[in-house]
C-alpha cells in the first residue's frame, strides 16, 4: 500500500471515529479536549460536529489555517506534559470527549506519550465520556469500544468511561 | 463540510484519478512527470502504480519523507517556471503522464501557474499521453476525460492528447 493510500485510510479513520462518538456523548455534559491542533482540520471537524460544546485545544504552537484557530480562551499553548495535568483549571468539571492524535513516527516517543496520557487523561473525563486516540492509553477498567467499519484495529483506540 | 471532510475528498480524488489513468497509458511509452513533490505521498503512489516507468519530480526543494525522495537523476530542483521548459533535456522524448498538484490557496497565483502549465506541458506529452491536474490547463484540441465516480467536476482535470 502506498503512503497516499495509507494516509487516506488514516484520516478517513479519524473522521469516522469522531463521527461515531459524536452521537455517543449526546447525553454527557462537558467540553471537548483536542490534543494537537496541527493544521486545524480535525478541530474544524469537531466544531462542526459539536457546535454547542466548548472545545479546548492543546498544542505547542499554532501552525493551523487562520480559519481553524481557537480563540485565546480555548487554545492552550505549551508542552502537553505541562499543560495537560493543569487542564481542569480551564475546563472546570469533567470533559465529554478527548481526541488525541499526537503520535509521531518515533515508537519510543509514542510509548512515552501514551503512558503520560494514560496517567492523566482518564481523570479528566466525565462518567460516560469517551477518549478517541491514535495511541493506546489503556485506561484501567474502561470499556474499549469497537471501531467503525473499515478502520484497522490498531489504527485508533476508543474507550468509554463507565 | 469541514476542512477534514474536504481534505479527505481532495486526496481521495487525487488517488482515484491516478489509479484511473495508470491503466489508460499502458500502451503509451515514456516517463512520468510529477509536478510538486511535497511530502512525497503522491510520488510514492505513482511509483507503486507504475513501477517500470521513470518518474521525474519537480519541486523547489525536497521536504518529503526520506523514503519518498527520488534519486538525483529524477529529482529536478528549482523554480518550475525555469525547470519545466527545459524538461526535455532530462526526459528525452515525450512523456506518458503528467501529474500536477501545485495549486495554492491564492487564486491569482493559481491562474498564473495554470497559464504557464497550459503553455508548456502539452508539448512535453507523447501522443495518447495524459495530463492530470488540480488546475485547468485547458490544452487546445485535447480531449477532456470524465473523472472517476464521486470526484467533483472542478476538483481535478484530466486531458488526453489525441
């Protein structure tokens, strides 16, 4: 499979996962956390899917399309290892959805990020809330949800807090 | 439609167009020109689709994934306005396929590029050869081919030289 094919599968999987969980959090109050702004395409998708939610975006810097940049109250700049543990100061209560797509090409770095997220993300999520991640955070005791049709098993991980 | 949706449609359209024309040039000898290397995903797709063709890639600089960089004989660095008119020196005879995805977000710049490509690309193409472009080069007297199913009419332009 070419890198173009693989890339299309990856971004399509991301969209399909987000579309799926948007309906599943309908009864769960709270904002959304987007870990990684990047070019802002996924943030744009989230705000279109969930127009009534506050969406807080974490990234080291803003390099997104000008139309896809959150306002200052919702853009949390800095190293995620420092900003995420303090996310509650911004979000108030538990969050309904966390989407994380901050994996890199480096397996060691990914393992470190996954362990960090696994340690900090679960406590941020409200009961019934969902985590969608390109890394396996493996939150203890959470339900792992099946992926949308056509999404490769290890491409995304979706967990719901009981 | 979100930017994520729009982006998925754009890259899927690109892949579908390339897959379609790969079979159509089976009887046309000659190399392939890829205008714009970018991250190298499309180049990777082209070389997988057309493993027996020489593929010459034009770009201002190399910023692709290390696995997706052509060798020096096939990477033509520089301003396309200067390098393309001299492409024959590298390709020898006519080419079987030109793929161009060098549009920007700027309409004026795109119009200038489209006019330039329309003036220089047609002469490079062998009889029966094909041009796939995100810009309308409108080569005089060429046949405009129907796009693959699901591709929006103005998203891609495919022409075949008679």
